[in-house]
C-alpha cells in the first residue's frame, strides 16, 4: 500500500499536535501485529493505532473499535509496564524513512525519570514495533529477528538498536531539480517511466510512480516537469488525503488526487490522514479478519452442506427410478391373468396388454428358474418396495432440502459475522441443531448469547436486527410484541428485523430504513434493489419442528429498497 515516506511525513505533521504532551493511559493488543494506545491530553482523549503487519503497517488516530483477546500477549504486558503513565515528548520521522519514533518520558523501576523510545518500522515484510530503553538497547519488540533471520540486522532484547540500512538510491525529495532532470535525460527510454522512477528514487510508492508517468503520458521529456511539480507540492505541504474506491470497496489512497484510474475508480476526499487510513484499513481489513477468524467454522459448514447436497442428488436419482413402478405392477397383473398359458421354465410371456387401447401384444421377460406364480410375486414385491421407497424418499428429500436451506443461511451469517462473539453464537447454534459435534476434549461453548443489533430510526423508533437464526427466533417469537412490525428479505437469506412501535403505526420513513437494514444484513447486500416483506408480528408464526430462523407469515406488503452502509453506521447504537 502507498504509505510511502512522503505520505508518512504528511501524517507525522498532522499527528504532532495531538500526540506531543499526551499521557498514555492504556495499552492494548487486539491483534498479533496491532497495538492500541489510549492517550489523554489537554486537547482531549484519543486512541493511537500502531500496526506492523505485512501490507497494513501504519500509525494513525482511530475511531474504530477492536475486540481484545481474553489474555493479553506478553509484548502487550511488557508495554503496559513501561508505557502506562508515560508522556509522549516528541514524534520524529528520521530522514525520509518509513519509520516513526515516539520519544517517551517515563519512569524506571526506582521511580526515576527515564527517556525511552517506541519505534514503529513500516518496511513491508520487515515491519515491526520496538521498545528501546534509555541506553539505546532493545527492551523487546513485537517481532524478534534472531540469527536465523536477516543476517544484516538482528532485533533481540539487549541488543543496541540501529536504524534500518538506507537504500542505495537517492531520496526523491533530497535531489535537486537539475539532478532529477539529468537522471531522466540519461534514462533508458525502453523502460516504462513508472518502473524507472521506482528503480532510481527512494521514497516513492508504486502508485505515485504510476501517477507521475500517467500525468506526463510516459514521455521522458515531460517527466522532469511532473517531478518538479510533485516536489513543490510536498514543499508547500499542499496535501489532499484521498481515498480511492472501486465498486464501493477501498482500492488505494494517497496524499494527492489520483487521475490514473479515470472512471474506473471513485475518489473520496477525507478531512485528515488519520480519517483516511482509518477508513481504508477498517473497510479493507474487516472482511479479511473475519474471513480468517471464521475460516475453520465456514469450512465445516460448507463441507456439511456439500455432503448434504450430494446425498440429496442421490436420493433424487433413487426417487426418479421409482417412477417406473406402475409398469412393474402392470406386468405382475398380466402374468397373474395369464397363468393358464405359462409353464415352469418359460423365458417370457407374450400376451395382450388390456391396459392399452386395442390390447396390443407385449412380451414380458420371466425368470426360467421360478414358477409363473413366483415371477408374479417377485414383481409385486418389487412394486411394493418402490412404492415404499417413494414415500420414504419424498420425506427424506423434503427434510434434506430444509436442512440445506438452513446451512445456506448459516453460511450467509458467517459471512456477515463481525466479531468472535458472533462466531461463538453460531457455533452454539450449530451444536444445538446437531450439525456440529462437540469433541470430548473440546470445552463447551458457554456464556450468554449477544443481544440483537440495535438501531434507532430518524423518527426515534427502535429497530432490532437478529445476529443468527437462533436469535432471529428469539427476536420474533419472544422479544417482539404482537403490534410490532416484522421485516425480512423476500426469497433471500437474511436477518429478522423488528420495528418497536408500541402499538402505533410506524412512519413510512422508518419502515424504509428498516427495510434497508434487512437488505444490508442479508445475502442481497450487494445485489441492488431487493424486495422486503413487511407485516405485523401477529401475522408471523413458527411451524412446529421448524429449524431455527424459519417462520411463516401472511397479510404482508412488499417494499423495494437497497442496502446503505452509511445509513447503517448512522442509525447504529
């Protein structure tokens, strides 16, 4: 991602007023490669996020919420010991490097003042967070690099901390215009301009190199003008935090407007770099983190679904074979009617088929080792077997289709799960319905299920949304009153939505907002306008023996709407 040295320097300038002088109140580590510092200062309370993962290394203020593990990691406990109560003295970015240093005024074990540093290195796969003591030695780091790792630079407690080695190419902003022009004139014109920029200058991201090349049309004669314009933009601090979206999903970000994508991407200007980074990574990482967390459970449910689908396909084939049973019964009756013609050992019977108009002759094969009566009895037995199989298979297929539909709804809910608690609720539901077995060595899923998602419409009415099939049942059959309104996407898996209206007729705006929530929390989230059925709770009932989330309803009307993520954020409580 393009958090290059220039973008980081703009971010550093923005963060200084908010961080310098702030006191660290709390240290949390919600993810393996992420830290969250709660800061208090005269300007107010803020939270600083430090990330050192591959592809997501960054530092910025955040409004996002994170779920902490049950037990803090060892590195988090060490940081709490050294950082809680410390004051941030300064924020530094050494010489155009992708690196930030928080200078801290803290106390040692004897209570004496001690100057420490928290270093955040944002260098691709080598990204790290390092705590350095007053003597310049490493106290510990998020990701230790021992002697089996990078031979040029090892990071272990007790070792002296040294800055990462600089690249053997000039920093873009440290070169004079004449030097940049001379390099461009001597460039190999067969190499694309963006690749040449990336190979010859430090501090430029691939996105920025492509943008400079796009603006000059790949012409090396015009490239120095664009490089000078970029240097002037940085010198004048004329930064524009820009988020690029493609089909509503975050694509890229930069400190200046990006034109290279044309109409293929939409540019969204943000008020600050912290807001930009918060929006980009929270949107991008939310789906990835949940996918990683729910991978094992999703695979189990998908395996159960696929196994059930194969079983249903076999049962349908067996059911299709029972369709010829009437022909078998007819042959048995014709044999019985023509017993006087048959002798033991006959291979076939040629007789008139009085079931058809004109009674044409037909030939019925026989088992020569059986008597005519035994041949007829065998056909009657086969007929009764197929008849019983049809009845049994019809029941099994109907039950299997219900279970398959239920597993499809669980997969949809897994795709929309927002936290580990949501996954725990779904595990509990699958265990209770028998689709997930509890291993003897595995601890049972305990704890109370979460409350439904709560929203408040612009008209002030409360809207509740179920998180799982089990909660949908509880919401519809126990929590909601008979006069409340119930909404659900039509023919699409999704959450039950309840509008609490205390016996009053809810405004149309509230119903439309509730319908939009129903679409957002359904399989139709990205499908444009979706029909949503709306009725009163008194017209909704749950059939006896139905799987979780399945209800029947009448006296409904249908609203047509689409999901709105901004509306969801605005109404959520």
